[in-house]
C-alpha cells in the first residue's frame, strides 16, 4: 500500500508537541509514556492502540512495564516523522482518555 512519505516540517512537529505536551521528540521519534491505573488496563489500552495501528497500517514500537506503556513512532520508510506518526499519536491520546472515561 502506498502512503505519503512527506516528512513533517519542524513547524508542524512543534505545533503537534505544543498541542500534545506529554509527547517528546527523542532520537528522531516521538515518544510518550502512559501510566495506566492497573496492569490490565494498560494491556487493554495497548489492545485499543493495536487495533487503531492495524487499521492505519502504521505500527508503533510498544514497551510495557507493569502499568507504564511507552509508545514510540516514526515512519521508517520515509526516514523520519510524517503526519501518519502524529495522527496515530493523537489517536492514542484519545484512546487513553476514552479508557479513563470508562472507569
């Protein structure tokens, strides 16, 4: 499947980071750690992100450490960050908030 591989401009990246301050630009990726209320809720969040990632055909690196879930995003085949990364990051934020609202 062909995707737009246009890299984010520095201004677009800064706008995203301003709007989503929990995300950090590190090592050419955007990264965020979520702190779930329990291990099982962290796993449920990962499942929601996995479904969104599969639908977008854009998959984050995921690290799970007890209640902490870290997502890292970069578009490898574009050689950097693209709008696909910020879109999935924003969706992950929404999914985490949605899970918090269900409790």
